[in-house]
DNA sequence: ACCTGATATAAGTATATGCTTATATGTTTG
DNA sequence: CAAACATATAAGCATATACTTATATCAGGT
C-alpha cells in the first residue's frame, strides 16, 4: 500500500519542482524577483529597474503570476506586484550559489 | 568603483542561476537526478528506472552534462553518470517544497 | 572478423518561449 | 468627454526544446 502523507506523490512533487524551476529559468524573471525582494513594485518601477520594454515586463509578470510566484494588487492606475513567498529569495540564492560554483569549477578545470 | 569580490557580478550570478533552473525545469531530468542521488548509474539503469526510451534518456543526460550537473565515467561498454554536486539534492528538495506549497495554497483559495 | 549489447547521434516534428512593434484597455484629471 | 498615463494584449518572428524513429558508434565475447 501507498503511504503518501500530506506532501503528495513524489511524481507530483517533481512535477511541481519542474514547474517552479521553469518559472525561474529566465534571467529577466529572476531580476524581477530580485527587485520585488525589496517590497511591492509597480510595473513601471520594474520597467525602469530592469531597462526592458513595458510589454516584455508585462509578459514576464504574467508568467510569474501564472506560476504563482507573485501577487498582484491594483491601486488606482498602478498594478503592484509582490513576491508570493519570501522563500523565493532563499531559493534563488541557493540556485545562484550552486550554479556559480559549478561554473567556476568548470572554468578552473 | 565596483567591488565584486570572488562571486562575480550579480548579473553573472543571475545568469548562472537561470541556467541551472533551466537545466532543472524538466521532470525527466529531475527524475534522473533523483535516481543518481543513490549513486552512479549506467544509462540502461536510468532507462529502466524512468521507463523512458534510451535516446530520450541520452538526450537528457547530454543536457545535464552540458549544464554541468552530472559527471560521466566510462567503464567497459557502460557509461556511468553521477551527480556533480550533492547540493543538487537539497536544492531540488527546496524547489519541490516551495512549489508544492505554492500549488497547495492556490488549490485552497 | 562477427555478433551482441550499450550508448550516442541524426532527422524530423510539434510545441513553447522570448522578444519586438503596434494596439487596446483601464484609470485619473482637466 | 478628452487627453494623458499605466498596463495589458495581439500579432509576428526566431529560436529552442522535448520527443519519436531510425541509424550510427563503440566495446566485449566467441
């Protein structure tokens, strides 16, 4: 018999992890996450911070929203995006540390 | 002036993180990582464990190698793949935990 | 050398994704 | 309502990627 507990099947967990990794697999999206780490930001603030076009920012924000990584809140003409979970920052840091090490190791060899 | 230290520019760090996330954005590759968590495995062992075709396994192993996530070692007719860094397991677990929570939260709301 | 098993590559297809330019929607203010 | 600003969507293009089927390479045994 199967005893899955609360966390769902290993299959579902891997699927979810792949989904999250995909959402984090674009540099512009990671830059957005970094900006949002300092609190909610409007689209235009994000555009200014990243130096990308407004439609491109909108596109990535839509993707981040679809992947549940960000929250959306409208206030007047502005739309404020924020991180859905603070652990995103830690997770991003872990990815970054590991990736940097892997690359550095390769450069040396 | 810029004081970057040993870890490279934030830009390079994000690029590296995006690269790693992309490598981890496929469920079959995550399944391979899970299998390799128990030690080196040959291609056919991986094929048997995942129930995927041999060329597909080879394709993903090539991608994992290109992304520096796995080591390759030939022994006779067999090619053994292993994890390049044990932190991959922890990182995958972190991704999985966070992703599962995000999805669960959404399901509830 | 030949055969068998293990792995890699090639070719082809379908789909997805990142980006740009142009346009639409929505909100506030005069 | 019109004008101005903030954001979203549409259309189009180029590239990447996951997968399948078929074939090639490579190593070991007879």
